[in-house]
């Protein structure tokens, strides 16, 4: 892997990190919208319950007046019918709200897991790139040191081809075969 490949990998990692950041921002915005919708639904439920209670009170007053005029039994039956209707409306709206809250919790949990996996993948990619760059630097440093020693020996005139192949250097009145 040469320097251009490492730079390309670093650019790609940067693009991946930017994409992950954008994903995190989108998830945050989506969660905020969901929370806003949840608050709006809760307010609507409260308004509906209040309106139902008001309507029930109005109906109760109306039916109570009629009941006094006609009969106590008919008023009790009507009141029970209104209260059952209001109770069923509140129950239905409450169930809908619970379902929406549950769905939002699941969506939020999935979003968190997605962000966690994406971040973990990016960290693994960054770690791999760091290891690759470190190894390349290490081998490049060794090669540079060896090339420096060869250059010094060449300047002194103490390099010669070895009879068994390779390169030999003259040190301390003896010829030594170079390791590489």
C-alpha cells in the first residue's frame, strides 16, 4: 500500500465519518419530530377528553332536567349511556396514544442501535487504517536506514558483489555479506 492508497483511505474514512454524522443528525431530527407528534397527540387526547367531559356534563344537565319532569329511571339510563360512550372514547384514544408511544420507543431504540453499529464500524475502519499507516511507516524507516548504510559503504568504496550472490561490504579487514 503506497502513500496515495493511504491518503485515499483516509479521505474515504473522512467521508464515512461525515456520513455517520449526517445520519446521527437525521436521527436526532426524526426523534424530535416524533416527540413533537407525541406531544401534539397527547394534547389532542386531553382536548378530546375535556370536550367529551363537557359534552357529557351538558348532556347530563339536559337529561337531568328532563328526568325530573318525566322520570328518574329514564334519566339514569341516559346518563349511563353518555358516560359509557365518553368512557369508550377515552379508552380508545388512550389505547391509540399508547400504541404510538410504543412505536416511537421502538423507532428510537432502532435508531440508537443503527448509530452504534455505524460508529463501531467506522472505529474499526479507522483502527485498521491507523495500523496500516503505522506498519508502512515502520517498514519505510527500516528500508531507509538500510539504504543509508549502503550509501555510506558505497561512498567509502567498500561494496562489492559476493561470489555466492548478493552484496558484500568490507568492514574491519574482512568482507561480510549484507543481510538483505
